[in-house]
């Protein structure tokens, strides 16, 4: 088989570029729906609060069983509040991402 010629390689490159353009035009992400946004925000908040409360309960349980100090209910209260704070922060970050994406799409139009 003879080695590829420069013209053959150039044509191949052009065909690859055309295929990539067609693919990128056909695959565009749909904008998020209000229900999708609500589920994302709700999921962020619930997950953070659940993790905070679970860690707080674990800390209280561990201190009650293996330590002379009894922290119940302070571990759960403190870590619940930290989890809620982290959830609010995550929701704010997600809202900023969505706003930036919407602004970017408005600029493209």
C-alpha cells in the first residue's frame, strides 16, 4: 500500500472537520426545565442537610458509647446547622451556574 499523499490527508482532514461540525450542531443540550431546576436545588439541599444530620448523630452516638463526655444533642445540632449552611451555599452556586449558562446562551443569539 503506498504512503498517503498530502492531498489525501488534507481531504481527510476536511471530511473530519465537516463531520465534527455536523455532530456539534445536532447535539445541543436542552435548557433546564423549571422542574429540573427545582429537583436539582431540592436535591442539593436535602443531601447536605441529611449528611450533616447523619454525621451529627454519629458523633453523638460515638461520644455516648466510647467517651466520658456526652455530647447529645449538641453534635447533631451543630452539624445539622453546618449541613444546612453547606446546602444553601450549594444551591447558590448551582443558581450562579444556571444564570451564567443562560447569559451565555443569550449572548450567542
